[in-house]
């Protein structure tokens, strides 16, 4: 696929649309959804995965439907993973009348930078992959997120442990970093409410110099479960260094473990680890298997979670637009109807419904790391 060409065309379409046109031509023009993500730089492959997922969903829609006689086209804009560029692009997007929704951005920083512009213009934004906790505090009635934040994952995993493990004794191994502290606080707060007894063990981030000492502390506690509050390296190093003769308790982490870094570092020792996963569906889920098969046949790429999340976000936006009215207020109102599992939108990754602030409200999906990947 020639993404550079697609991006160039998208930019041309955007600049042309800002000019004056006769009314009859404007009516005939297609309606656009724009995906804003990094398509250049170190994060480009993530952005391309998002774009592939979006293109698959648009293709399926245009095979069956039209919006008021108009086709829907996908526009791709490159924010380079730079918050300033994301803000600049948002200013252009809100001036383009034929765009009825934005899917993006990849990073929390870019999303935070662009939201004020979308909100001021009453433009609907659906964020499918940004997990930063900062987005939970943003007051924007036109912004929705279809992925659990880091803290939401920690909270859901505490609930999972409470339901799954007989003993209430849990070890919280946390790295002394901004991420580690956020996860630790969220997990600890939830554990106190549901009756989990948590022993917190800090692991220094200076090359994890006290790792062996931390593991010895955890073994002496004999917990029923260990929660990793940190990145992929913390979890991978602990499972590699865990003594073979000592049975491991249930071990869990956030979606940070769903990464090449964890799989490479943990190796075979990583088998059996559980993690929050944005989109795991059951093997007998026919719709998921069929979509995955079509995706991989067309694009020659594995359909990863970024593609699935974007596929669902585009589908959600198309569903909202199919309701009466194509203006941003009508779209927002349709999305706000998804407030419980009973009134949710059915996506590949699971039901999509929101809390009062537009954040995903469903519980976490949990996956196990096996010799064949995450299941």
C-alpha cells in the first residue's frame, strides 16, 4: 500500500475543501472520516495499522450503505506523533464541513493537544488507542474513548484477582516511575474497597538493581497473585528471574505486556502470564474470524489490536451517523445513548458503552500468554 500517496491526496482534499464551491457540487461530494495518527517517524507502523483497520471498515460499509446518497471516504493525516502538529491539523480539520468525525490520535499527548480545538468546534472525536489517565479528566462532550485507561485496567485487574484467586493476599510490584505510581495508586485504591490485602514492593528503575531482593520479598509473602505496576521490562525480568523450583502465583499486568518487548525479554518463562488486552475475542466468534481473514488477505499483515480498535471506532461512528441527523450534536447524542451493556454498540473487541465522561465503561479483557501468543 502506498501510504505516502494516500496522505498527499488527503492533504489536497483538505485544502481544496476549505475554498468556495457552488452548493450543487458540495452536495455531491462524499462524506469523510479522518484518521489522524503518525504515518512518518518512529511510530509510523502503529499509525499504518490504525489506517488499515479503518480502511477495512469503510470498505465494508460502502459495499452495503450510503449516507444520504453519498459515499463515505477515509482521509488520513499525519500528526507525526507531535502534539504541536496534532493541534495544527485539528485547526484544519474543523474547517472542513464534509468531515463528520475524527478517529485518533495514537498518543495521549497528541490527543490532549487536539481536543480543545475539536471541542470548541463541536467536532466529534473517537479515541481508540490512547490510554493515558490524563484523558479521563478532560471535560469535552464531543470526545469519546473506546479503550480503557491505564488506571481503569489496574482497577479491573484488581476485580479479576478478587474473583479468581482464593486467597486475598496480593503482591503489588511497582516500578518507581510516573507510570508505576499511577498504576500502583489505582490498584491499591480499588483493592482497599474490595477487600484485597496488598503488600507493595517497590523495584528501583535504575536497571532494576534490587530485582533479586524484591523477588525474595514477594516469595516470602506467598501471595495468591502478583500485579505488575509498570512497563513490559519489569514483568519480563521478574518472570525470567523467578526461581524455577518455586511455584509462581498468578501474575498479571496491563496492556503494556502485549508487546514485542515483553515477548522477547520474557521468552518461554513468560507463558502463563495474564494481561489486560484491548481486543481478545473467543475462537468461536465468527464475525471476528471472518474480518481477520479478510483483513490479512487484503493487507498481508496480521490484524493487531490497533487495527481492531480502529475498525471498531470507525464502525461506531458510522453507526452513530446512521441515526437521524448527520450534524455533530446528533452524532454526539447517539454515542451518549451507549451507556450500558444493554444499549451498547457491538464491536469486534466487545461491547462499547461509555461513562458520563465519554470513557469506555466495560470491564477489561484478560488474555494469557501461551506458546502461540496471547489467547
